[in-house]
C-alpha cells in the first residue's frame, strides 16, 4: 500500500467516436430508462413470437415499432450524438494528458492544467474497455484501456482502490470491493 502512495500513472487520451459511443451506451443502458427500454423491446418480441396470429395489425405494428426504436433507432441516435460531440468539442481535437497519483488526477492540454482531488469525484466505474471517472452523475472522464496500455490500466485500477478508500467515491464495475 505504501508503494501505491508514491505511484503515479500518466497517459494521454485522444477521444474518438468509438470511445465516446461506448461511454454513452454504457451510461444509457445502466440506468432505469435504458433497462426499461430493453425490457420493453424483449416483451414486444415475446408478444410477437407467441401471439402473432391473435394480435391485431395495429398491435403488431406498435410492437414492431417498440422493438425497432429500442434495438435499432436508440443506438443509432446515441452514435450520432457521440459523433457530433467529438466533432464539436474543441477539447477532443487533441489528446488530453492525465496524471493520476495519491492526491487526485491532473488534466492538462496545451498550457491549461487542472487538478481534481479524489474526494471530488462522484464515482469511478471500470468496464472491460474503459475507466469512467465521474465528476457528476452524468459527466465523466473517459479513460480507454486501449490507449492507457495494460500496465497503466492495472496501476490505475490499484491507485483508484487505494486513493478512494476513505472517501465517499462510489466504485462500480470491476472496481467493486
């Protein structure tokens, strides 16, 4: 644990549509409305499969629309949102540099630099592909593991566990205690 206090993990992240889309999809489908939408689509599919002949044309059409909306349209809309954000957001034009240590995470780009202490974070989620470091319930720093590399990903995981131990920061996903 003492060795971790000294540890520092530095990496750069060039935001891509793919990485932002992953975050948006994760965020959308890990809250009630996303889960509800998927359940609705599954229910519609089951109703169509088991009762197709008994359903009116109007009911079939509504069930098919519900399925298309939640399984096809919603993800397409979210992808389009990610693409638009990457295009419009000036901060995404160049890589953001991050340095994480026992005190917090320092974010820098060109001459600008900001340090956020661990206590200030809302939650940290580790998925198979990303670390999501939330500053509010809906805003997060996205750290793609593919851009961090295996060693920095492992070290960041350990650093998060040690540095958030006595804070109110929620740990989710692969970071759960």
